[in-house]
């Protein structure tokens, strides 16, 4: 798997969602995923900014969980978002929720 494809998946972007997110043809993303073409620097920057949003939401959620606790019945359905002016789509919010939960569990 290419680094770009892995980074997209970490950010909740499959081929179709990545094409929409980057506003390119799915075939372009497929070529990037297969290392047949290099994504432009601007695409990497967009991806890094999305990751930063996910990381910020996970940080925020981790602090909330650490302060308030979280019932184990809720562990399977967590979503985290941090900036209400720029909320995360469902998949990245789920990733942030999972990251926050794992961080809290590791630190118990």
C-alpha cells in the first residue's frame, strides 16, 4: 500500500471520498494510490490539514473522556469533533473518537 493511500485511509478517505475531497477524478486518486503518479504538494497539504483536524478532535475528546469517563456501552459508537465552525465529516469524526478512546485506555 502506498504512503498516500495509507494517509488517506487514516483520514477516513477511500478512493471515492478522496476524489471528492481533493476535487479530482477518481482515476487520478487511483493512480496516486497505486504510485503511478505523485500527488501534488497541495493535495498532501490538504491531507495534512485533515489529519490535524482529526488529531485536534481526538485530543479534545480524550480530555473530555478523562474528565467525565465514558461508559463501555458507548465505545462502539464514538464520534469526536472539536471545531463547530468546521465539523469533521462522519468517517474522520469516527476516527477521532476511536483515537481518543484508545488514548484514554492506554493511559488508564
